[in-house]
C-alpha cells in the first residue's frame, strides 16, 4: 500500500477532465494537480517550448513525494512523454498509448479519426502508435484549435450556434472519411461530447483520452503494488501559475461538480 500522491499536470484547466476520471476510477488516491494557467495554451507552440514548459511542470510536481505522474495534457503527451520518462525515475503515464489501445479495440472498419491541438497532430504520435498496434488501421487526423478557447469560455452546450458551427466545419470532413471511431486527443474535448456526437452521429464511437489513461494508471499502480488504502477517500490539491480565482471559477465546469477546494498560485519560472 502506498498513500503518496499522484501528480497530474496540464497546460491549464483541461486536465481537470482527467482528474474527474481519476476521482471516479481511483477514488482512494491522493492527487496533486498543476495547471500551467499562465502559459496556456501549449497546443500551438514549438516542440522545444512545450518540452521546456513540461520539464518545469514536472520539476514543480516533484517537489512533492510522488509515486507516479499522469500527463493529462495531450500536447505534452504527444511531444515530450519519452524525454520526461527518461529523465525521471518514477512511473509517468501519458494519454496517447492507452487511448490508441482503446481505439484499436473499438474500431470495426479500421478507420479511426483523431482530433487534437496543432502540436499533437504535427507530432504524428497517435498515427505512429495506432500503426504499431494495428498496421492495417487508417488514421485521419485534424487539428481543432478553436475548441480550446471556446470550451474555456463555457461554449459547450447544444444550441450554441458558435460551437456548433465550428464543430461542423472541423468534423464534417472527418465524417466523410467513414471513420467509426474518433479519438478526443485533447483534454478539453470531453466537454464537447454532445456537440461532437451530434455532428458525427451515433455510428461513431468517441474515445476520451483522460478516461483511458486513468484506467492505465490503475493497472500500473496495481502491478507495482502502489495502490493507496482502498478504504480512504483521496484528497486533491490544486496549484496554478495564474490567478487562482479565475481557475476556481471555471474548474467546476471541467470537474462537473462544485469545486470545494481552493487553488494555490506558484511561480513556475522558479522550477
Ligand atoms: N491541454 C492541451 C491538450 O490536451 C490543450 C490546451 C493547450 O493547447 O494547451 O492538448
């Protein structure tokens, strides 16, 4: 048994969708969340910049005595996972591999769509992983950069003409390819499940990155004897690099529950 916390980080708020999954799948685990709200978004930046930021995020998290780290951020997972794993002596899980495994298991016609940030699409990490797992599966990728700011502004509901128009523009070309599975390769997209599902239709299965990586983490903790005491309810601490008030205001949307904890601000440049 190991009650040390799991570190979770993201470029900002989006990783709270992964926290939500972790709270459901691993309710006994203690979590320390860092959202780099001062420097979000990462998704349009160069790989070197993303890696530099990610290293600082990990250094901050490692100021706690952690047993594992979950990279909730799609953009960091697609560009920096291997480097971070090599540089750190604790288990680090990203979102790509578990999500691809699920997508490969789900697709019947071997046509998988993938939507994410520009940096994630540019990295080809999802294609490479899917082709390794299932060489015959075709992958159709598309960046959806406007989804992040729209989601952060609460534009996630059916009937909102702005998000519905943007979703149609991004997703209709993917629909034409005949994909039967769509990877939501970015932290924010699970909040758009209704909107994306409406455009893609009931024949397309949506696979959410945060949820799959929470299951992966559960397997990894179990295999290494690192699970926390199952009788306890884990605590979550939140840290951000910008105004905590702004984070707290919108965090409930991502957690889909009232935010009971306050966030603390840290200076990420010190790490
Ligand atoms: N967290 C990022 C991701 O999952 C989205 C926001 C950003 O661009 O930083 O890719």
